[in-house]
C-alpha cells in the first residue's frame, strides 16, 4: 500500500490497526542518505514490521526512482509519506568550484528543518494505534524528530550513514583531539577542507537533540571495522550500537530482476574479459573542474585500460527542476576510446556494475555507499576523495584495509592531478602485480563481508539483536 498523504496527521488506523510495533523512518535529503535508509526500511520490513518512510515529495520521488531493488520495494510493508516539499532554491552546481563540498545543496539541507511539524503529526497519529512507535532517523534529522520526547510510547534511534572509522576520527578531531589510549593511525587526514562553516553549523544544530536517542545504527560490519565500532561504543556513554551493514546486501538484492530492461553498459560489460574493466564514478555530490575532467579523460586514455565512466553533473537539491547541464569532454575523446571505453551520462546501476565479473577496479570519490558496495563485491578501489567523510574513507580503504590505492591524497587536494598520475594509478590497479595483490585482499574482505549478513553472520546477529530490542 502506497500512501501519498499531503496531511500526515490523517487517520492511519487502517494501516496500523492493533500493530504491536511500528517504525517511522526519517531520512536526510541527500541521495546517499536517502538510499541507505530505504535499504534499512526494506530490511526491517522483512521482519513483518510496518514501516512509514517519510520525506519531502521531491526527495521521496528521487529515492524511489533510483532504488536498485524495485521488486523488494513492491513486496515490502513500506508505507510512503509524501510531505509537501518546503520551498528552497535549487541552483546547479558551481562550475569550477573553489571548494569540493556541494554548497549548492545547502538550501535543500536547511529546508529539511521545516519537516518537524509534519513529522510530529505523523508520530502522534501512529502512536495512537500502536503499542510502540520507533523512529529511525538520519543523525542530521535529530532536530526534526525532537517531538519524540513528548510521546510516551515512542523512542528514537539515530542512523549514521558514514563509516565508524570516519565518524570516530571526525568526532575526535572536532573535539580537539582528546587523549587516546592508542595513537591515531599515522597519516590520518585532517578535517581542513572537508566541510564548510554552513554545514558545520547545521550539524551543531542537531547535537543537543541527539541526546534524545536510545541508540545508534551503523551501515558497516565488524569484519570491516570492528576496532572502530568498539571505539565508538566506548564513546557513546552506555547507548547501544548496532552495526548491521552492508545494507546493499541486506535487502536480498536480486541481480536477475527481470522487470527492468538491462542497462546498455551491462550489455557492453558482458562482452569484456573477466576483471578487465575499470569503473569510474564520483557519486552524486561531486563537481570537477574543467581541468580535472580533461586530465581524467587523458589519464584514462593513456592508461590503455578498458573503462566505464559515469560522467554526470552533481545532483541539484531538487533533481526534477530545470535542465541538467551537460559537462563537456575533450574534443574527439569518445571517438578515440570507443573500442576500450564507454561514457555513461545517465543514472547507472552501480551495484550491478560492481557485481559484474568483467569489473576489475573502481575509481571512486570514496563516499561510504560506494566504498561498501565495492568492498562487498570484492572490487579494489582507486581512491580520489573530494569532501566530507571521503578523505577518511579513502584512508581506511588504502592504508588500513589495504583494498585500494590512492589516485590523489588529501594533503595534495589543492593540486590538479595530472593525466600521467591518473594513468599510472589506473595501470597499477588494473595491470600490475601490486594491483593483483590488492584485488586478492579485496576479494577476501568481500567474501567475509558477504558472510556477515548471512544467517549466523556478525551483522545478521546484530540486526536480530536490534529487532529484538525494538519489539521487546
């Protein structure tokens, strides 16, 4: 049943009648955040628990359009609540930006504050028909769900969409680097250049309201980050933590989903040799300078390796308004590389691409979604971080887990990465003994990570513990 309610306070008794436990999911309006919480919704609903996924209309439409498992969505007990989209400006990304952080999205981030009232109305309405209401909210929506404190049969849980490694060390650096029993890893990237003042102020707004949470959920698992999950647990002052990822595996992703036609890039991949193709994508919030685009194109060409390059502009706050600017590639590039490379300008099925036997590497900005999807598929990463948690994720991938190599390190972010540096990194990953060793490590970590979500696996055990906790 798909609810599109302009008035979330309407009578929900037909849905939640005599429900024991009902879960309301409140995501943050940014693709990587929206996507992870929809995966989590599918996972919780598979335990026969009704889910109410509540978001502004434009972001709800966005996440459903891009979700990689429509079959699972149709079969789940998820009710979608379409709150009116608050007014905000939705400019295109800044061309040749001075900072890589997507400042053009800040108005849509700020507008999410206006979802407090409809969220409170939905909570009140559902709480009248259920024994217990659980709110699972993105950490950046703590302000919006603060009215949970006024509902006696409700409790809230913060969902952290970033890695425990980056969460712990970002927090540690923000607190002024207090004493650690063990010194931090050598070469750990600092915070400088990761965030803007505006987003830091927005994060600060959430902090007081996070005190209302009962516990925290992480999209990671102990086979990847056990040490850092333990560090966070000590830091959280008796609040429980559940690491139940990777969520891209938890929803029982079905590659053979026959309802959707095969993307043209998958047909192209079918014709390539195993592990011979580099997948290149920088996510939904990265805007590259013209000079960087040119250098990357030339670097891929010079590497003489096969590639699929998802070449898209960063998302706007509202992806459905206005025209999408088409970035330009160097003249003649696509014609010259047509035998070895493919440029994709639309939305690409990343999980399917990474899971394809022809993929041998992934050049990535190291957003946490992308890192996890690559790790679970056993694909090594050529790391090129851009902003936010990405520098620490890249460091985790290259220096701690040893499942990738750097294209560009954070300390040199101001320098333009030359085409020869890019070509060298690509060749090393795709066609060298060192690359082979990294791939082997990635495949081993991928196997143990996939086991984590199976029956008896560490993440499955933690998920069962979370379900038992909220239904107690």
